[in-house]
C-alpha cells in the first residue's frame, strides 16, 4: 500500500470515528453553519464536538503548518481529506473568512509573531473576521478608497466608512484596507487588523431583496489601531490585498460546484412531466456543473503548487458565480409557483426564493462579472485594451 493509500485509509477511519451522525446531514441555513468566534453559539452538541475534534487534529485547516494550528498535510493529502469528507457527507467543521482569506495572507506576509498569535485562534474557531475593502465610492476601483489612518507615532487613528462588509455585526476582528499616504494611489494603502469592539467602530446591517441582512455598513470614528497590527509593509497593503483577493475569488468560485455531486435534473425528474425544454436545460446544467467541478480540481492542484496563472482565479470566480445563479434560476423554474412561497413553515421561511434572490449579488461581490471578464481578456488572453 502506498503512503497516500495508507493515508486515505487512516483519514477515512478518523472521519468515521469522529464525525457525529448529525454532522453528516446538509446544512439547512446560514444559522446552521459553524462560524466560530467569541460570540458564536453552537446549534447542537454534535456541532460543537465536530468542530473541536477537527480543531484538535488540525483538520479545520489541514494544509496549514502544525505550528500554526494546522495538520501539516501535503497538497495531495489535503485533496484526499476533502474527498473523504465529501464521500462521508461530512459538513465543514468550521467556516471562516480567517481560514479562506486572511489566513493565507498571513502565512505569506505576516510576521512570525502575527502568525503564532492569530493563526491558531483562527484554526480553533476562537476569532471571527470580516473584510473591510469596499467603500461607498470604491468598489471595483478599490484603490480609490478614502478611509484614512493618521500616523500618531505608536498608533494610527482611522476614520472612514466601509460598505458590503459581510457579517461585520457578528465579527470579532476586521482585516481592513486603510489609506496611510494620500499622495500615492497604489503605494499609499496599508493592511490593518483591529478589534471590532475598539471604540469608534459601529455597524449597520443592510437588508437585501431576499429579506436577509448578511452585509453591513461599517463606520470608523477616530479608531485607534496599534502599529504592530499592520500586515506587510507600510503603504504596501495593496500587495497583501491583491493576494487575498485571489483566495477570495477562489472561495467564491466554489459555489459553482455546489459542494456535491447531486444531479439537478435528477432531483426534478418526477415533477417535470412533459417539459422537454426545461428537462434539456437541467440536463445541460448538470453537464456544465460536472465540467466545472473537474476544472476546479485541476485549478486547485495548480493553485496549491503555485503553477496556476495569477489571474486564473478571476476566471474561476466568473464561471462559478454565473453557474450558481443559473442553478437557482433553474430550481425556481422547475419548482413553479410553489417555490415562490415566502414565509411558511412548509417552505422553511421561503428558503428557495430567498436563496435565489441572494444569488443576484454573486456577480457583483468579490469583483463584478464585467471586471472579471476584463481581467481575463487582458491578463490571460492578452487582448488589446479599448
């Protein structure tokens, strides 16, 4: 038996022995997801056990070094772990912007002290992060941001506003782009970390057309940030931001695969009856979804080994989000008027309709589809600009 085959046998047995049966069922809603953080309340003892067991084994962040709370798995072992989790139907033990975005940036740009301080807390689910990037006048043109940090010697005083800050009202800390030099557009931004309970930080939820409020406006009024809470070099935060955006877009693109292998057409085969056009559309979607999953496997292998094109995450983000939007549109079409139900217990509070409406933001958040296509055209296809 090869080392990888032995590892597969070992990790399969570990998952079987440690994952509670309740954690082998689909996540019902955002509230059913384990986000961690100092204010997080576990929905069940099984959810708590699963997260703690995985954290103790380093499996909330399997490919991070053991010194920083991970399991130190190789890319090949990490892939096997993900496969075995999917085979068992096991839920992700911990969802976290710290894992998906900030962690990789700290591993690359953080000081040794920052890595040892923040990464184990992220891996154990003790700290929940939000992302302070977009501003009311700075979305796609992110480098035009105006939130300013005034140098006060041993600290900055930050004033400004962020918008579309996902879960800012629930987060413990924020990783935030702050202008620290007003004279240089690109080389005048710094990447700061600070506690959301710092005096002067306030949030206001934004209600979406789905009726939910995962986003917030975030305001900074004379917020004091110690100098040691900068990641990377002063005024070179754009380097950190671009690297993190690659991981964010890779994360967002994952929604295109829907995390499973179930056939969308198969789920409606008995309900559609004589609807040949819709049946064909569902079948074509299944083909596109399988192709995207295969493409994602290749991309992730290249991404982990550093051989992927630097701009390829933009392409994956575009395809994944457009595919996710199409999935929900087809679900609504196949479900008919019954799926337009909005509030009943039978419809789980109109989950299907609300999820469908939520996907309308997929082609905006993390970079609009139009911007992603521009990046693909210029940096991957080397097409001339207008």
